């Protein structure tokens, strides 16, 4: 059997003053080599759960064990040797350079005088290289952008060299490429260093692509866990996130705005260009059906990247791009609607 690095039994989380229970009877495990993504809507208790698991907030009931030892019995130094934490709060860090802050991650491993040995220096360099901040290591942290600061905080946590890593929204301030790089880094660390990594995020697409498991917190303390694909198949995401205006597309693994279809359009073609043509037409409010015969309106995706053609109320047009196609169909649709308002048709 796998041995968990963190185990929580009959855990209840929330606040004593005013009394508030956000989730209860949670039985959780974090295993080495796994990246777990914690998802849920605002207010569900993600940050509270994260802070409770790392001892920054008291639990209401139950128990938490870290590396086989009760969390409440660990000294601050022992905790720092077991897990590292990256929170979303913007800290006032004073006149620290980037390198100074990353060096603080080595504190649990240094002597009482805080002297860095060659091994410590090597780990610090590795952490800065992993997070792509080596080039700015001499700059003051307070001069950095939010995204750069977040990378520095992740580097400090990596320098701590702990078997457990907790990250609360670590990609919140990063651009698309930065979010992907950090997620890939955390997955790599989990796999290759056998760390247990727990990351909370609002980025479902990212979680679906990198997580080994999902912890999903819903309203009224609901909690579900499983592989990302299990959560899709059991409709867990719809139950938590979807409302009257939001749909979850289980084929694409993404959310979209609920459309009130204003018409039907036939679409002929195949491959990637057909997929994104259908995406654009659905965004315009059309329900897509296969083309059979010469029904109208219809769109055809031409072969070899030759463009698109459309037939709409007897008008045959060719289009060089999806934008041109959608713009032309929108204009024809608006003309038809205006004609109907005036008592005619086109």
C-alpha cells in the first residue's frame, strides 16, 4: 500500500468566531509523486482548507498527520522541514533582494548562524533556475511585478526542499505561458522528486491537463475527489460550477456560456478547421447539423486551406477567414431580422 505524506481524518474546517463550518468529515491523503489540484468556487473554503492543512489555521475537528506525525505536535522547525507554503497574500518583504529571499528557504537546513554551505548554494541556484529568476536575483523584491514576485516565492519554497509543497493560487498573477510553465514545473517536481504537491487554482483547463487528482469543493461543504477524467465523467464539474448561464462541455473539458440558439446551420468539412468553424458558428447562436443535400443556410470548409463558402437565402459567398465568414453571416442574419420587423423577408 502507498504511504501518504499527509493524512487528514474526520476533518472539519471553518471558523470559531463567528461560528462557521465550511466543510466537515473530510478524509484526505496526499501521496508522494502526485500533483493534486484543489478546485472550487469562491467561498467554498479552498484557502481555509489549505491553511488548515499546513497549520496556519486551527481545525475545528478531526486530525492531521504529516509524515506519520500529528501536525499539532510538530515544532515550527519540524514543520518547516516537512512542508513549504506559498500563499496568495502580498507580503511586505522589506529591502530583500531576490536571492536573499530565496536563501531564506534554506533556513531549516542551516546551522544556528545561518551560514550557507556549498550544498545550500547549489539548491538555491537550482530553485532560481527552475523558476526562471536567476537573471533578476540581484533586484529588490519590492521592485518586481506580481508575476515575478510569485516566481520568487515559489523558488523560496523549492529551496526549502520539503517532501510536501502547498501552493494557494500560485499561477494567479502569471500570464498564459507562465501558468503553463509553473504547472509543468510542479508536475515535474512531483514525479521526479516524489514530493506531494497540493495546488489550489481557478484554472480548470490547467488542472485537467496536469493534475493527477482533483479535490473539488462545492457549496454546503460538498467534497469530491478523483482523477480529472473521473470528475468529467461523473458530471462533478457541472454540479459545482454550472448555473443557468454556464455549461460544461464534457467533450472539450471546458466551460462555455449557455447559448439560446437563434437558428440552424448545416456545416460540411472535417478536421481542425471544421472544429473551429463550428465553434465560431455556435458562438454566433447557430445549432450545427451535418450538411445533407443543398439545405440552407450552410457552410462548407474547403480543402487544402482554400477558405470557406456559405449559402444563405440564395446568396453564395466565399470567405478567406472564419472572421470574414462570421461577419458576413451576421450581416445577412441582421438583414433578415430587420426585414421581418418591417413585415417582409429576404
